[in-house]
C-alpha cells in the first residue's frame, strides 16, 4: 500500500472514523479544472477493474481481473469470496495501471469508485479503498452508479453517440430500456419483471450442464444449432409496453430439455439446438422492444451496454433491424461490455469535472434506481 499512496500520503481515517481535519478535505469543492486525471475502481461483483482516464487524452491504462475461476465450481458468484478477492487484487491492479500509464500517485486529480448497485461486501471493498486513497492524496472522490458506467461506456470509443438516445442495459443483473437526454437525465421506459437476460442465459446454461457464466457457452453451442428444430416463445412482445419477462422462457427451456431426456438422452446436438432456440428467442425479444422504444420516443439512436451486449448475434440482429429504419446502434468495445474500471473512471470524470464530490460519509447502495442520479450540471455533495 505504501507504494500506491506515495510520498504525499497522510492517514486521514478508517471505515468512517476521521482524524481532525479529514472531513474538510472531502467537503471542499475542487477548483474547476478542464483537465483531470481520474482513477476508477470497479468492485461491484466478481470482476476487479482499475483504470486511469485523462479528460484531455482519454483512457491511459486499464486492468481487469475476473474471478470466474473462483466461482465456477459453485455455479455462481459467492459474495464473501468475491469480497475477499477484491481485497487481494485491487491494490496490485492500481500499481499495474499507474506503471502502464507512466503516472505517479501525485498525478491523480480524483478518484471514482462504484458505489452501487451490486454486492454490498464487494462494494465496500472498493468504497473504503477509494476513499482512503483520496483522503491520503487530498483529492476529491465520488461514488459512481454501476449502470451509469455501463450506459456511458460507448463514450470511450472514437465514434460515440450524441444525446438524446435510447439505451438498452442488458447484463446478468439488469435488463432495462432507458431514455437518455444527458448525463444524469434518465427516464426508465421498461425493465425485466423477473430474471434479467444475462441471468436467464446462466440458468439455461445450467439446465444444459454448461459451466458458469453461461452466456458465452450458450452462444458457442448456438453456432452449431439448427434454428428450425425448436420454436421458443418471444415473451411479452405481443403486449403493449416495454417491460421484459424471461421466467417463462426459462421454464420452456427446462421443459424442452426434459422432453429430450424422456425421448432417450440429451445429446450434444440437442444441446446445440436448444441453445440456438433460446438465444434466438432472447435476441428477437430484445430487438422488438428496442425498435418499439425508438419508435415511441421518436429517436434514431440506440446504445446497448452491459455483458450481454457482447453477444454477436444480438449485435448483428440489431444492426440489421435498425438499419431498415434509418437508426444507428452504438456499442462499447467488447472488453468494456463486462464490468470494468474504464467506464467508472469515465463516468466519474464527467461528474467530478462538474463539481460533484462525496462528503465524509461512507455509503454504498446495493439497490440504487438510476433515476435518482442528479443531472450533470447540478453540483451535489454526498
């Protein structure tokens, strides 16, 4: 830790208890500066992400450690194991990113971290470390909304969308359609009433005997599947509105798997055909809802972000469907579709530039509606 803190470090507090004067470090608003170097930390679930973002030069360096190998034997994320591994990995990744960027701790102008939503223990690891480093360095710190980070991830690309647009946020924990008029100006249009799309992928994979996480394995099998053998339902597409439901599709998948077993055994080709039918159903459902959202909002720009946005078939289907209507789709780079520090550093940089900083309290938000976020132009503390 000594190497990360650097020579200008002072011990200011620990887990909410502050030395005299520590609170004033955080309560002061930084002078407006059009150039900032921001350290971003992401520890909301099972991936430790760290990045350095320069508001003039862009992304300087990033590093990511995935805990998949730790959780795979349990078939899903074990929160306590996730938290402990974040403790082990975050500081070494910060040192790695600083070295890659050729920067020192003294160069950092602010720290951004994921404050929610996510696993409370994992969030606390990133929160306490980010705030300790910021207090030690005497720089502002800000908790970032995890899904706002995903939503803004396409802004890291050379070709990025302009406001307003519709965003599809689709991951293991969320499936949402949001109207975006600016940073912090969000209106929820629709969301999943039960399982998120990524969660449905994981559960379908488990039914097929595939390892966690299920999305990539379903996609791999689907490439070898016969698209005409099974016809899975497209849930809620014939109802008005923009909400999603994937629980019925999950049940249909389970019944199909059982029918194959009852007929003899579940062969490798059966698995491929079921994976293809399942993926086609999810993709078609998302495409139909995205088209409907754009039409209802009178917009021609769609942003898709989150882990499921890396799915090749989903990207292809959206590109084809929206091109017919003169609309355009923007995605993050594949490595920024899953959780990462770059999106947190970028989102935090925009808000820190606007003067938004945390106060001296330590808070995480395991559940955090994105509509509660303030617009970018509103300076807030806490």
